[in-house]
C-alpha cells in the first residue's frame, strides 16, 4: 500500500515537474509547481516527517507560490509575451540535463548500502524542536536575522526603483506603477512572518 | 520505513535534473526561479529520506534552514526581477545581461 502511494506521488511529482518546464504559459507553470510541491509534501508524510510536511505546505505552497503568481500577474505575463530559445539550444539543454542525471545517479548509487538505524521517530515536532532549540539555536537565530535582512533588502530595492522611475515628468500611467512596490512588500512581509 | 532508499535517490535525481533542464531550456526568468525551487526541493527530499533512514534529525533541521533561505532568496530575487522588468519591460534573461564584464 505504501509502495503504491509512493509510486503515485512520484508519478505526480515528476509529471507536473515536466509540465512546469514545458508548459507555454507561465501561470500554468507555477500552478503545476504547486502540484509538485504538494506531492513532495506527501513524500515527507510517507517518510514520517510530519513537521516538515506542514512547514513545506505553509512556506512553499502558501507563501512562495503565492508570491510567484502575484509577480506573474503583476507583470502581466502570458503565452504571447513568452520568449523562446532556438531549437538547437533546447536540444543542447535536454542533452546536458540527461547527462547530468546519469552522472548523479552513478555517483549516488553506492550510498544505498548505508545501514539503516531504528529509534525514536525524529519527524515529530517534539523531537525536532529539541534538536532545533538546543544544538541549532544559533543558526536558528541567524536565519531570523537573514529573513530580516532579506525584508529590508526587498524594501530597499523597491524604494530605489521608486525614486528613479518617479521622475518629475512621469506621466499618469506611472501612478499605477507606484502602488506596486508597497503591495510587493506586504506580500513579502506576510511570507516572512509565516516563515518565522 | 519499507520503501528502499534507491527509489528516493532516483526520484530526487530526476526532479533535480528536471530543474536543471528548466534552467537551461527556458528564457523566462520567473520560470528559471521556479526551477531553482524545484532543485532545492529535490535536495530537501533526498535529505529527509536519508535522515529517516539513518534516524538522524540533523538532516531535517537542515531542510528547515534551506526552506528559510529559499524564502529569503525568492523574495529578493522576485523584487529584483520586478525592478528589472520596469526598466526593460521584459523578463527575458537574454536581455538581462548588463552584468557581463
């Protein structure tokens, strides 16, 4: 039963990951990426990592993907404005990625013989929280500083653009653009607070 | 855990390679970002699989940190993209080549 669930989730993950790359419309790409992330969250549950599954759904499907969709809709991207590479570059990309897959599989094949260990289930919040707040307390605090720095950086990037775009002779069309950095920052702040 | 670890190695390798393929295949910078997320997730999945197999919680803590870094990276990257879009009116990475030496 578990194995069938694994096969199903793997199929969904790989199929929708391929559709992320090959769908013409960027909005569809991002929607397929959400399906991939949910399949990966299912894999986490299969691996008894419940806490990570919950965090994965909240952070990726809930925050990052909303940010992606928001930006795509903000920039008004669709199928018509989608740039395409030449077919020679596409064939070269497929060959490169396939070669890389073969190399990675060849490298990782020996690691399957590592001995498995039994013990308490480490995926629950209690055990993970013990490790996180004892051994990894300093990295945990540093990651919060990183998120703060990212938030300040995003605000600065928005402000910098605001000053250069909003020149005195700017037309009325730019006034709609001016709303964009503030809404972007709100989404980022929401994402960052969720992540904390 | 009754699923062999080889299956997870295969799955995350395929997902990672699809991410590499997307980065090489597409010219839309937002899709390239999405494919980078896909690669990060493939690595996360393998890390969780090995941490479940070896019963070592350090792997899961690292996945947690990778998620935090990925969130920060996406926020900054998409802000830069929006800024570049307003200057060039395009997300085509072949146009965004001002940083070349």
